[in-house]
C-alpha cells in the first residue's frame, strides 16, 4: 500500500473541567481536527500504524485532566494540541525497528485518527492472528479487559486459590458496572473459573441486569432502583461477600463496604462515578474497613505483566470452552460520514457513551478502518 504523507487526527482542544463536549467547531468543544505531516524518515524505534480499532475506556477521562488537577494518575496525560489517544489495535505500515515489522498487528496506546506514529516502547502486545479469532476479541474477551478482570479477582481480590474449583463451591463475589467490559468478564470468571457460590452484579438498567444474569450472575440489581440495597441485603441473608470488585466508587462502594465479611477484599479497579465529578466518587463508611479488617487493593493490570502468558492460556481455553462467552461480549461502532473528517468526528461521540448511560452492554469498540 502507498503511504500517505499526512495523518488526520483528533486533538485535544481544551482540557475539560467537567463533562466533555464531543461536538466540533463550538467555543467549548473539547476536541478539534488536525493534520499532522509524517516525518520524511522515521527515527530508530518509530512505527507508523494504520489505526484499526479503538478501545473505549473510562480511564481516558483522566488523561485529559487539566494541569491544575492535583489527583495522581498512573497514565501520562494528553496535552492540549496533541492527538487524543486510546488503547487500540493498529497495523504496522512502516517501521524503523529491530523488534517489529511491517504487516504485524499490535496492541498499543495509539492516536485518534487514520494513522498513528508511535515509539516501539509504546507497544504492549503483538497480536497472534494465527489463532483465527476476530480482532475484536483482543480488545475484549482476550484483551486487557479480560486480564484486568482476571488479575483483579485472582491477585488483588485474593481468590487465586479458587481457580478450577467445582461450580458453586467457592466464594461470594460482587461486582459493580457488571454489564460493562470488565464487569461482565468478572461475572464469568468468578462463576465459571473460580467456582463462586454466589455472584451479585450491579448494573444501570433492568435490561442490562437480565444480560448479566444470563452470563451466570445469581442476582443483578439495577442501582437506579431505590430499593437496590434492600434487595442485595435480602438476597445475602446472613451471608457476607468475600470479594467486591469495584468499578464505580461513591455511593455504591459506601454501601458495599457494609456487606463485606471480616478480612474480605475490595478490588479497587475504577471510579467511573467521579471521572467527570470527583465529589461523586467520595466514600463514606470508611470505618467499616478498620472495624472489619477489610483489605482494599488498588491495582494496574500491567503490575502482573510477567504473568500474562499463563493468564492468556487460561483465558483462551475459557473462550474456546464457552466458559467466557463471546456473545454480546463486545459492541462495535463504525464511523459514518461523507469524508474522513466527518467520520473521525464520530470518535468522541462514541467514547462519550461511557458517561451518558446509553452505552451498550459489553466492551464498546470503535472501528476506524473500514477494511480492518
């Protein structure tokens, strides 16, 4: 293929202090379109990628925080004027590298646009296309999403000893944002790989709860139901939760702290309730942690990079055997428009679904290349 001399990218126009404005050409637009010229020669270690798929993740909101934001984050921020980024899949179309070659598909932190220019050190994984799986699997059931669920439960959640336990003989597990990309995989791993005796999901609609229960959850409650806490309490009876996988923070976490057993675990994976409004993620009932000796463990999936090969083997077998379902595990949004710019303007609109309550269940993926 002939290489273009210019990449068309979505750049951060203004760091938002609250909710983003995904529309373009407005005074308060969060993003803008920019054309970036390719260098005539790549520096050593540089790669040019044709963008294929973007992963839509809540954590990206922290990447565009304003410079005066004092909260620490684990990922580098995107400065105003620079291309917005996502984790995603790209095909190498040009390389000055001893480690990677043209034609390989890689998973990396890539730019919003038709092409990305990255350093080889930004590559996380090379995709094994010989497995014959759809590429979307590597952003969902076999990607960082599933690894996050796996290590969150087994390592941060203290449940590794339950791997391969007989069904319904293991721990009691609960997860918030249970219809989301990570939460839905948590349900399946807990039930089908860890033998959880009970799995309780929390999601944002009755329809999503039905889907979560179809994955194996024994109960899923809609947090918009004013009686959702009473329903969990009634279902547990005199039982308590061994491990709670938290994706939201705030009110839900505050309540769940009252339901965790002594010496139980909280997996602190995310706090989506506070990405646009930090006060919404504040936690009450902190005294429960002291009084019940609850272990709250934050984690980043790359903390366990040395264990990725074993985890991939376990997860691949789980997908092949149906213990992790691929049905509705991901939802792909295609870009529409009369030209490239119109299509790229759809990227932030799709990403913004994460914060608007209208995201479909499972992993939300944006397809960039029509022939991906």
